[in-house]
């Protein structure tokens, strides 16, 4: 297939038509993501333009255009020269990790953990604070804003930098707001386009009026006649109107150099595409709350919201190029902390389901007449597992978790089970060995020729969810999954 960076006439077979302009932007963004990802994985050694062309399938001319633009925006730089098989030595390029940053926030039921990561995904700053998820929206939002502002301003804002964006930050922030994946490729009004839309994408006050029409209270509702700031980017190289508008209205983070946005991960259920919470297990008062829009208006940067388990699974998939720490093409990440849930990855991508409902692992019923669960059912694996933990019976907790994991592995035929969360981190050997024992026993009963599904401790430790939340912003920039 003949590809282009979107700057020329040749665009390949599937990008012409009524929505040609939007599709050209999508193609350009897709090709830029391919190049950015190869620059990132090349590390400090760098990669030549010829290698980029060979590995992406792009023409050398297209690669030259893309890399020239990335260098001009401060996202790529020379990493030296490499001997060539003929002619002059090749110049190699590398990513500039500090050219962009993302905030990731994990809202647990009793704790907030926030990290700031660079384009490589390296954590450059971290914060932890106590949190009561049931304390009310204003209290929780204030806690998120405080931690995000402390991290970003202390780590990124230098004297005299306020109000300025370095080369490249505007383009990356625009991409974070709109998502590099298939940017508007499906056309206005499509599911993809609607999921990417930010508060004012349909005109002033559109998002607020929609939420009000549904009876949802919108934080910071505007008096009639006032302009609601926000919007989405229309192309690379420009700062997102979300950031620009919200900053002019007092958004605290919109002027911080290199900051692309904020990813927030918390217990579900929720609507990932719209950033609206449903009846969060144990906290029904959040039902219908537009968390994404509330935070965008407050902070002045793009925000993506997802379940904690999905965010962690995305981070694990990105960490190993889709393998989640060596998991191969598919894995289940089981998170046991103050609750229990799963993140599912198939073919390197997070499986969220049609309504972000996939992975509600903790509420499969194992005992019909068992103890009541916070979800309203009885005998859920979460209730049984947490009750055993509370009694100090970790062997029983691991056996219950293993039974649920074995059911999941049998249903989905996954390559690996990864365990994480605070409770697992406190006794990793007990849980890994206990869960593996249940899976081994089932494999022996079934006479599987390939042995049991492997069980391993997920890399990343207790901050895996927060790091994954940051990847909700970063991963789409590198074509590494549907983060936003």
C-alpha cells in the first residue's frame, strides 16, 4: 500500500470521499504515530530515516516530511550518525522524552495516587493522599486538582514559563484532545467521533445542556448567555481549544509547558467514551456524574476517564508492546485492592465491551447463598475474597481468587493471568502460588496438553493503575491502543 503523511496527493485506497479532509488528517496522524512509536522503542540509540521507511512501509519522502515536522516541534532530535553500507553515514533520530508529559490519577475508594510520566512512560514525579470516594464530587475533584497541580507545576513549570507552550506541545495536546487514532475518520456524528468529542465540540454550552437535559448536575453550570469554554483540536500544531478555553477561564494546568492532559482511573461501572460515571460499586451517588467534563473545565487540559482495571491493563500492554510483561497476545489483569476487578487484553488491545462493562470480574457469583456483596448480589467472588482477607486467611482468599480466575481462563482461553493491587502486593507469593495451584488443578482434571495458564505478578507494583491512567493519554499518540 502506498502511504503518505497526509501532505501529498497520494493517500492510499481508503481515504477519499465525502469526508476526505478528515480522513487525510486521520492518515497523517496514523503515520505520525507509527514513526513516533519507532522513535520511542529505538531508545537513545535512535533509528535512521531509511529504517523508519522500511519498518513503516512509508515512502522515504513521507518519512522525511514527518521527521522534519517532529524535529521542528521539538519531539525528535539527532542521536548521532551510523555507518552505512554505502555512501555517507546515516543520521539517526531519537524521541525527546521530555517534550511531552501526561498525568495519571488512580482514585481508589480510600486513596488517591497520582503520577507524572514523560513520553517514554517513565515516572518523573508521584503523589499519594488519603481519599474518601464517598465524600462528594466537590471534595474528590478538589483532591484530584490539588494533586495534579502540585505534580505538574512543581515538575514542569519553570520561572518565566507560565503561559507559554514549547514547540510541539500544542500539537501533542491537540492530539491528546482528539485522539490520534482515526481522528474523525468515521465522520461527524459517528460513534468514534462522539467518543472523542470534548465539551464545546458542538458549540458553546452543548455538553452542559445535554447533561442538564438528562437531569445531571453539571459542575460550574453557566448562567444563560455566558460562553462555556472548551472544544477539540482541528489539527496538529495547534493547542487544543479545550486547554485554551479552559485556561482563559482559570484552568489551572492549561499553561503548564509540555502537559498533554490527565488520565483518571477509578472503580466502575462507567462510560469510558463519554467520561460519565454510573453506579460505582459501593458509591451509587456518583451515578450519571460527568467526571471528564467537570475536570476539563476545572483544569484546562484534556481528560480521559476509564476503569482502574482497564487503565492498568493498557499500561501493561504498552509496557511490553502488547504482551503485558510477557503475556503474549492476550491476558487478564486481576486487581485485588479495596475491591476486585479485571482488565482484559486481546491482540494487544484493551477489551472494554460495548458499554465499558467488560471485566466486572469481582461480581461473578460463586456461592448462591453466600454473604451479601456491595453490588446487591450474594456470594460474589469479591465479597468472598475480601472476607477471607479480612479474617487474615490469605490461603482461602487466593483459593477463591483462583477459582474465579480459572473460570475466566476457561471461558476466554487467555495466554496468561497477571495479579496486581494493594492486597496482592502485600503478600505476592501467597496469591501467585495460591491462584496458580487452582489453575494447575483444573488443567490436570481437564487433561490439557499445554499445561495450566501461567500466573504471574504484574509489573508496576501498586502504582500500575496510575501509570496506566497516564497511558490513556500517551498510548494513542504512539498508535498503541485506544486510550481515549
